[in-house]
């Protein structure tokens, strides 16, 4: 019986990302477009602290953060990466994910 071996080559910039969601759709070429994101609250533009006589940082005295005018809570969805795939690749990934979920459910 013949065998085939796949060798994996990693780019120097390879860096796995933690994601919590995906947004996407089907594009005009009938390919699935998926954009993966992580969520966080907005960071302040600046913070101000009191200093002790010795120059040590003491308590925070002011936070300059972006505020919505209508009191809406802002959440930043930072898009980490995106992929485009055909239906066959999507089904293979779906099946692989189902297998991984099944393994975790049994633990």
C-alpha cells in the first residue's frame, strides 16, 4: 500500500490567535468568507495618577476614555484574521471541529 506524508512548514510570523467569534457571509463567487474576532472594552485614551513625594505612583485620579454620547456600551471587536473557503473545505473543517468537540464532551 502506498503512503503519503505531509510535512508542515511554519512561517516565521506564525502566531496562533485566540478568538471568540466569527462574522461573515457567502461572497458573489459562492465562497464562504469568515472573519474571526476577539472582543474587549475600549481602552482609555489616558490615565492620570498622583505621585508620592518619592515619585511612586499612587492612586488614579482621572481616566480619559472615549464615551458614547447616547450612553451605549461600546465593545471593540478586533478582527484578528479572515479566511475564504469553498464548500468542500468548509465541510472538512466542520467535520474536524465536530470530532474535536466530541472529544472534549467526553472529558
